[in-house]
C-alpha cells in the first residue's frame, strides 16, 4: 500500500485490510516529491499493488477489489468467507443507505476532518510530524516536506478548501455530521443492523482512526455520541495485520502494465 500515514483515504483501506485480517505492508510516499510512486501514472494515494502485481488506485476501488477477491475465494472453497463486512442485498433500502453514507465519507466527512486538522498553524505542523518517524527519507527531505506540507495545507484550507466545501465552522459542523451518522446507526451495533460492520462503518472508522493522535479526535470523542460506536468498531477491526515490507521493492517492473 503506497500511502501517506495520516491520509484518510489510505486509512479507509487500512481499516478494511485489518478487519479482513489480510497481511499488508506500506510504502510511505513523500508528499512533496512522490518518488515512491514514480512507476504509476496515477499520482495520488492510496495506490495498492497486490501479490499478483496488479495495481489498483483509489480507496473505494481498492476495497471493492478486495471484497470481490474474498467473494471469489468463498465461491471457490464453497464455504462462508470470514472477516467479510455486512453487505445489504442489492436494490434494498439498506443498500441505498449504505451507499449514501459511503459517499458521505468521501464528499463530506473527509473534507471536514481536513478543515479541522489544518485549522491552526500548530495543528497543521502536528499533522506533518509523522514525516519525522515514517518513511526512509533523508533528514533534509523530512524537514522540507514537513514544513512545505504544513504551509501549503494550512493556506489551502483557509483560502480555498473550506470555501469550496462550504465549511464555515469546522469543529461544530464535524460534530453535527458525526452525530447524524450516529442517528443512522441508531440502537444497532453497526449501521442499520448488529451482525457485522458495513463498508460504511469501516470507512468512517478508518478516517477517524487517521486522526487518533490529534486534538480533533479528543474533541470528537468528548463532544459527539460517536465514542461507544468507535470502540465497538475498534474491537471488530482488531489488531493490525500490517507486516514488514519486502526487503527490495522494484515497483517499476512489478506493476502490471495495464493500469486501473
């Protein structure tokens, strides 16, 4: 998984992989230079290269691909697949609800989280502190990418992104949106039912887990009704299935020539 450690879209994928108990490794991409994904025509993250050297881009496409592989394994083995989320039958009201909330994660929740973690200069710098501990970057590259990233995202958030997404009061709007999701969950353990997390549950959990070390997360736990659900999800997802990356990664030759 080619990623930025705090990227909410990358964390959606990581939450799914952990829940599915599928071993995965990560390559940290420098957000400024992006040399690690020079092999890819797609210049965003996440990018996922599977064991058969197939490249899939975009968090939802990656998750859908993994789910399809799990279902194929289930059909081949003739037994129920383990660690598969609850998926409502196509065409049902539950399926429409799940899709609506998955879309909401991408179009609303992620933008509100971005507005919050870059809301002040201090928060913006803290968000990029991960570059000091993740990735195998030279010291000067760590420092340059950290300060450049913090400056760019703080400025973008204030001057463009908040206006683009209609965000006037980042914290309060984030609280309201998360409580709306809790209303949709209702008295169930997960969205609409209690059997297992849905794809929407895993997406919301993943993007929230991305900010677990930041002040926004503590505020969300205190000022919304999300905490009991979040910790139920943490239990359902379990421990990380992340493994050490291969000693040598030759992504240029490894990736299938047909891009997705």
